[in-house]
């Protein structure tokens, strides 16, 4: 049957349980309702358990429910309008396989379109706008629905809202000017393709959404907001192309909003900007890249990861700590290895000569091929060798022509793990007679005074007082391009004073070589001081000194050497500026036969043992399960972090060394579960610029010979539960630094300490609770000082009694956050300091007086 209202109005009286048009029952089917205008009923048009009906070109306004389908299937709603209804514009409940085309629902009190427990419905070219208090399209407990070319705008809450709904398909839909464009809550396997989700307060909201929802090409032409709501188990999967299969999956902690701008989207180069509402670590997965290729991941132009895609083009996941806006770039490695520092160890005709070239690559080195012309006039590829890591030497030793004065030519080809090849220029040497020595050193001490000269040590020394060999003198530190070849002879000091085995200094002392030396019993074995530059130290042994080698300069190379059993440090690096990080340490062995390494860019290290480790200008590094193990006879070496920010150090064991962990001008690092025990010095924040916003959590810092904690230019570094089970020494190098400590991980109860002058405090913790915190502080420096204490995280709005050696000294009240006003204690000897919450007044001996006589 057909009901054609011919445009006439059917108007009700707004009573409950009234219907403008009502179809019910399974036998009521194949009907058509068209050209009707229905107003002021509880239900404008109501279909109940009826199938295969059509509603065409009808209007259902100002009802409680505009058009309502309950348990009804295979119906069509076409070219109809449902505006200003009290609750819902168009409502589908337990209704499947219905088709809605070219309909408009606006100004509903709740949802304009509400789809509840309804599957396999199709929505095409519908408009949902200006809902008064909720969504444009709300889909709950409904699966396998299809939405094509629909628009949702101006709604009080969201454009599209999916809850407990899966396997729905959205194609070319538009959502703008809503609180949120689309929200997926506890919903999975939904595919959203094309259209535009933009210009909403939040464009995307994910809550308990898992990892199987996919967004593709939804108009990401400018910044979009992605809200990871309430929980941390939601992933935003996005592909910005209509063709291709490149997917960027993003996960962030709960209640974080990422604002994203896409800048480039291709298999060889991905680039986007992410900023976050509150600092946190985001995780990224990229799939659909070029298979088996290496990719470089940059965080704000800093190379942070080098990763290889698998055979399907999937990149291993990686994390970025987001604070401000971060430019994240993932670029296929197409840059070949770069070379420098070409050298040969001899030019003597007829001898075995090592041809050396230093290679560096932004991904990883793979192989090198040596091409050689042995005075024949033709280069031939004669041998090869494997390379590994981001930097390595290619060292090829061959016997050169025995003819004096002939020209040797050589070059090296090298590739990286991405199979990018590079070839060096051709290098030349002219064969010489057996000895290159121009000046022989026959006795010590000795001053090298000539440029461009090859000096050969011709004797060993024993128990030498003062400095043995120096380049230049106090009136002229300008020696350049000269070589000191010790030829394996020994330079031995007398173990007294601040003296040097070999001494170079100042920036005009450069391009010199020190080689083949055995140096013992000086304060400094080799000292490159005060910005000496471009010098090479190679094939030396420095042992039984206080410091084996001291590097204070830049662009120097220390290579192929052994520095061991030096009592303070096998290697010490003077850090006074970032340029002091620009040295190369290659193939250097320290005490305990472990390597000494320097990294001056972002690095990832795991499960390694070092004799000494330096991170210098190596921000955004990740170091996990690394052990620093120096001499077994001395407390020497350590873990040194200079000018390095935003890095993670986890499960570092640096014990029985000189410095457990030394941080200089390093900020915003996270140190988790370090083991820093029985060193000369435990952990130090020192020198240079600021050292702040570092977090040290768990582990153990204890039993140092000197202070366990060394604080200098340090205000906001926080220590949590670092094994304060016995007395610990805290050294303050100035009066501006604070020692911030929380002895528990379950509450934020912080004791922050500052002193009036440089001093060392020995502290023992007695009690750590919100109602009673107690510790003993001993001023062990010999200088009387005043200590200032801040306590936070106590019980709010409570009075606390502060006792100094059992004497009530202060009565203070916490604020609404549990923060106590700061207080001072004058420290001379040992002080027992107790901060106790004041107890409520107690009563006893209650009795009454005799009653007065009644008159």
C-alpha cells in the first residue's frame, strides 16, 4: 500500500505514546509513505517489526522521535527530513539491512542519527547537523554498517561516534565544526576512507580502541588533533594516500592530545610534526615502506634511530619523547659511507705498510674493497674486509714495491648496510729508504721545536723527573705537522708531581702525530691541553700513570692504543665546550681489557661492557644494561655524560670505579635502576652550564669513598628510592643547589635540601611516612652551615611539629597540597630532625565538681 500525504500536515498534541504514522507487525510490509509532514507526536513515523517499506520525501519535525525503526529490516528512508525533535532525529534499534539516502536530521535534542544494535545498514548522502546536546551520527553496539558521502557538522558533541561497534565502513564522509570529528570507543576493525575530518575541536578521539581501526586519506592537509582518551591502549592508524599501503600507527599515554601536521608521505621519505598536550613518550609503527631497506629516524633533525624494514616493508617500532613540537622524519638511507683521515704507517720501500682510511655512515657500514697500484701504473682490486658499526677503519696491509722513489697509488671502495657504495679519491705515496727519522732524541727531557719534522726517540728512560717530551715551550706553543715516533722505547717517570710523559697544548699546536710510545709513572701519560687540535695519537701504551691520556681539544684522534691500570682515569676528556666532543676514539683498550668508547651523537647501546664510556653531545641516546668495569686494582674510569640531554639510561652498573656516573651540563635525562656502588665518587652533577630536570629512579647509590651524591649547579634533579638504607654522603658544591629525594615509590613525599655554603652532609634516614618523617644530618665538612629543608607530599592542611635534637623548633601547617613551609636548621654536629604530624588533644581524669545548692 501507499500513503501519499500530498504535502499535507499531520499535527499531534505532543502527548506521550502517540504516533503520526505507525506500521507494525511482520505482515505489514512493502508499504510506501511519501510526501508527509508530521509534527508534535511522540513518534513522527514509527516502524515496528515491519520490513521492505519505503519512507520518501517526508518531513518529521518537532516530535520526540522523528523517524523510529524498531526490529525492522530492508526498509528505505529517502529524501526525508527530521528536524528539531526532542530526542532523536532518525533512530534505528535492532534493525538491519536498511538503506537511508539523502536525508537530513538537524537540531535533535540528543543524536540526529542514532543506530543501536543495528547491523548491515547503509547510509548515503545524509546530513546530521546542529544536535543540541550530542552527536550527529551515534553508532552503538552496531556492526558492518556502511556510511558513504554523509556530512556531520555543527553538532554539540561529535560528528561520528562509535561505541562497541566493529567492522563498519566509512567512505568519503565529512565532519567539521563539531567538538570531535569522529570518536571510536571500545570499537575495532572499522575502516574510514576519504572525505574530510577537519576543523573540529578534536578531530579524532580514541578510547579503548585497540589497534585494528584504520583511517585513510581523510583530508590531513593541515594540523589535526588526535585525542588518546582515558586509556593508553589505543592506536591511531593512518594512511595519507588513496593508493599505496603506507601506514603510520601511533600510540600515546592516556589523556594526551597529539596535534599532527603531515609534511611528506612516500615509501622513501616520511615526515610529520607532532606536538603533545603534556610531555610523554609516543610509540610509532610504520608499514608499507621499501622492503629490506635501512631508514634513518630523525627527531628535530637529530638522528635518533637507524632501523631496517623487513621483507614486507615493516619498520621496527620506535619511541619519541614529545615535549614541545617535534619534527619527525623517517628517511630511506641513500647516503653512502663517507671517508676521512687517510694514512699509512710507513713509506719504506719493500716493507709491509698499513693503508688506513676512516669510514663513517649514518646507518651502518658493511664492506670495504682495497684497490692498489704497486708502482705498476694500474689499480687492481686485491682484497676486501668486513666493516660494522657507524664508524670503522679500513686497514689494508700490503708489502709495497722495493724500489725507492716509485709512486704507490691506492683507493678504497666501501658500502653500507643499505648497499650504498662510495669510493675514495686516489691516494699517493712515494717509497723511501729504510728510515724516515730526521731528528733522533737521544736523551730526555726534550723539547720538540721544529715544524714538519719526523722525530724518533732513540732510547728508553727510567724514573725521569718532570715532563719528558713537550711540543714547543712556554713562549711558543705552535708546533705543527711534526711526528714523535717513540719506536717502542719506554718513557718512565718518577711517580711524583703533576708532570707529563708527552705534552702538547694550545690551538696552534696541531696536525702532529705521537706514535709507538710506552709511557708509565707520570701524572698524565699524554696531555693534549687547552684546545690542541687535529693531532693523532696512535699505537701507544699508557699505564701506571694517574691519567693515561688527557684530551682537551677537538678533532683529535686516539687510535689503536692500550690505556690501562692508570690510577684515576685511563682516559680523561676536558669538556668546556661542545666542540670538545669532536674527537675520535677508535680501537682503544682500557683497564680490565675492556674497550674505551666515545660517542658524540645519539647512540643506542645494550648489553655491553666498557672500561670507560663517554657520551659527549649525544642527546636522545638510549643505554640499557651496560656495565662500566675499570681496573680491579684501582678505582679508576667511569661513565661520563657531557652535554647530553633527553636520554634514557636503564640498568647501568658502574661500581668500583673513580666516578660511578658523572653528568656535566646535561639535562632532562631519565636514569632507571642504576647500580652505582663503592666508587671514589657516586653520582655527580657538575660544572659548566646547568644540570637540571634529570630523574634518577631506583637502583643503588652507596658506599662511595667520597660523596655518594655530588651536587653542583643542580636545582631540579630528583632522586627516588636509590637505596638510602644506611648513611649516605651528600656534597654540595655551592649554596644554590638542591638535593631532592623521595625514599618511596608509592607516594610523592619529597625532602628537598639546600645549604648556606659549600659543605658535605652525612645523612641517615629513620622514618619516611606522611605523618612522620625523620632523618639525621651530620655536617661532616668542618664548616658550620645552615641547612634549608622543603617537605612536600605530606597530609594536607595539617599541623606538623619540627624537632631539632628532640627540641620543638617549629610548628608549621601544610597547605592544601601537603606542602610544608620551608624551615632551617643550623648544622654543627649530628642533628636528629623529626617532622611529626600534630596529634589531636587527648583527655583523661574526667570528673564533676559538687553541685551548688539550689535556692
